[in-house]
C-alpha cells in the first residue's frame, strides 16, 4: 500500500521515509533467504518437531539480520546502494517523463565509424561479385554497351552505399527514470515533496498506485509493466494549515489521495516543564535524546564543557525547541504560552534541521556558548520580526541570553521590528570554555535510558564469535559473564580516555 507522509517542515519526514524504505528492503531480502534456508533445513530434518523448526527459524533470522546490519554499516558502495530506495525530489516543474522515462534525441551518423578505404573496398567487392554473377549476360552485349552498363552499375552501387550509410537523422532514445526502475527492479521509491508536483502529472500514477507486486500496471507511453516484488511507494509532503502556508504546495486531488495511507508525522515529543532528571527513562523526552545522539561521535561518546551544566542547558534547549514547534503547529495550551492565547509563529521554528544547525554552530562549546550559537545559527537569521521577538523572549524564559553572560534582551511589542546583535549584547565579555567532561557511550546510554540493562543470557553474536568454545560458555554462570562484561566496559572507557589524552598532548 502506498504511504503518504505529511507534516510540518524539518520534522524528519524525508529521513523516516528513507529509513523505513531501507528496513523494508532488508526485510524482504531476509524473507527470501529464510524461505530458501528453511526449505533446505526441512529436507535435512524431516522428522523435526515444531519447536525445532521455530528454533531454526530464529537462528537463521538472527544470522541474516546481523549480515545485513553489517553490510549497511561497512559494506561496499554497491552493496549499500542496493539497499537504498530510489529517490525523486518533487517540484512544480517535475513532469511525467522525469518520473518514468526520459526521451532524448540522439543524432545517428553511420558514415563516420569506418575509414573511406574500407567503404570503397566493400563496394569494389560487391561490384566484382555482381559482374561475376551476370557474366554470361554481359558477354552478349556490344563493347560500348558493356562499358555503359558497367559504369551504370558502379554508379548505382555508389549511390546505394551513400543512401545506406547517409541516414543522418535523429532517433529517440529512452532512459528509464526512478519510478520505472523501482517497478522493474522491485525497490522502494520515495517521491519527496509530492504535493509540489502539478496534479495533471500526478494523475499518471493513478493506475500504478492501486496495483500490488506481481500485478501489471499500465504506464502511459510504455505499456504494461509487471510490478516486481519489493516495490513500494512513499510520498512526503508539507501540510499547509490556516496558520502556516507552504508556498508552492497544492491540495492533492481526493481521488488521488485516497489511494494512499496518509500518516501525519510531526515533531518528536519533549516534556516542556521540569528540569533535567538524570533518569529520563521515558519516551516523553525524545527530542533531548535526538540532541544528545546528534552530538555523539561515531563511538557514541560526547565531550561537554562543565558536563552536567551543559546537559541541563541542552535539556532546556530541547524544551525551547519543542515549545516553538508547538506554537508553529498551532498546538499550544495556555500554560505553555504564558497565558497569552494569540501567540503564533508564521515562518520560524526550531525544527530538527534548525536544531542540528545550532548544535553544529556550537561545536560543543569550542569557541562560543550555546546561547551565542542559538543566536548565530538560528535567531539572528529569522526574517519575520514577530517570530524573532517571540522566540527570543521564550529563549530568555528557558535560561538563555542571561544578563550574567552579557546579554540584555528587552521584550518588544508586536510589529516593533527586527532585533540585531548590538541591541541585545551589553558587553563583549570573552567566552571561556569550561573544563571538559567526557561521557563515553555507556554513560550516554545510562543518561538517556536510565540503569543499563544486564545480560540475561549469552548473546548470540558472542557465542558465534567464540565458536568451539561455545559449549564451555554454556557452563559459565551468568554472573561470570556479567563480570566480564563490566571489565570490557571499563577497558573501553580507559582506552577512550587514553586516546583523548594522547590527542590533547596532556602528559599529566
Ligand atoms: N529522529 C531523528 N534523529 C536524528 N536526526 C533526525 C531525526 N529526524 C530527522 N533528523 C534530521 O533532521 C533533519 C531534517 O529532517 P528531514 O529532512 O527528514 O525533515 P523533513 O520533514 O523532510 O523536512 P522538510 O519538510 O523540510 O522536507 C535531517 O538532517 C535529518 O537527518
Ligand atoms: Mg523533506
């Protein structure tokens, strides 16, 4: 079933579309492997019980899952590419041809490929052949007539050769585009910003959208095309509301939209009240989790100036962001808006995209405070004065732009105009980065999900790695494994610290 993901700007629609398409492709591939493997397993274990079969299924499933996870992380370019969906960026100018098949004209010019000598040789051969075949007819003629005939024949051959090779002209070449490739190869295709495409061009998708894999869809200009297994269609779009108008988007025709499962995907949840509770073991603070995972390096570690202080500040940043998202979406309760019922944001919002931008600008406090990054990376570039004013005032409410740090933000009336840096910066106190705290991946998991879970059994990957020793492992007590696990964690932590000290050249 085709899916249409709608929501506000920068909420992560494109990202989730891509990730679910990859999951879908991997699951399809795993299913194919499992079908073959289980078939072979049943041949070898004809008398197996249902429980044995379930066990075999579980083992094979884990094996293929691990295989594709590995490929997705460290596979070759082609391997990773084969798991990725095909992708089209929608725009008003996108035509039917851009989606299915592009026709281009190519100039044909046969003569240029061979040398003149070879053309001449071919012609001489043909001419001599002809004379040989018609020898007895020629000998009956008078010598002048013979000469005349030979000249005529030679000229005819020469004309024919030119006519044959001189077909300068244009031919139409067809280049298959994303949707057709996806249909034939059985891969998912994402049409991003679907509702910016002109409706008359989208209508071409109508037949295709109600067919399933294995069926044949009729594609205008191409004819019937069999839909290969693995094909899927995901569209994304911004939903205009009374408050926010997305320029260049249009309302989908109801008949067209009825072919989709429409899912609204908006900003991730975040508690707006309360301070950072170290044990945030709930899903209400997903935005804070996204922020920390964005900051983490490949190993999952984060270095922050004044560790706990920065964590609290990032938590408040998550709350401020979510508040702007609520106001932007028009979902705001009186409490959140300080009792004012008229608050609105028309253009600016701390969407995940803008949050990432601010965090990159901050660079974990390398050169500036988070407030300065919030100003440089977002608030200073807001062009709608009322939006900027509201976001600034809420940032102050969440503890940013404090006087202690050299700011003085004055709240402005609606319509008062844009705020610039000089207005709100009272002194140019230098920023000094506080002492760094390093959180390794285990700390971060602990911070985000509370108490780290303990292993209840020997993990499959560990058993596979140890191989022959597995039998011995089975006799180990769970507590032994837990202790070993703890030791490994400690070692990883130490190695991270040593690397860091080497990098900073700190011999002490
Ligand atoms: N859950 C998430 N965790 C981390 N990063 C995310 C998450 N969701 C989205 N992002 C990142 O946020 C940015 C914006 O996401 P994306 O482009 O998917 O938004 P969108 O809803 O498609 O925006 P638009 O409406 O402008 O097309 C991207 O850089 C994406 O990688
Ligand atoms: Mg998008």
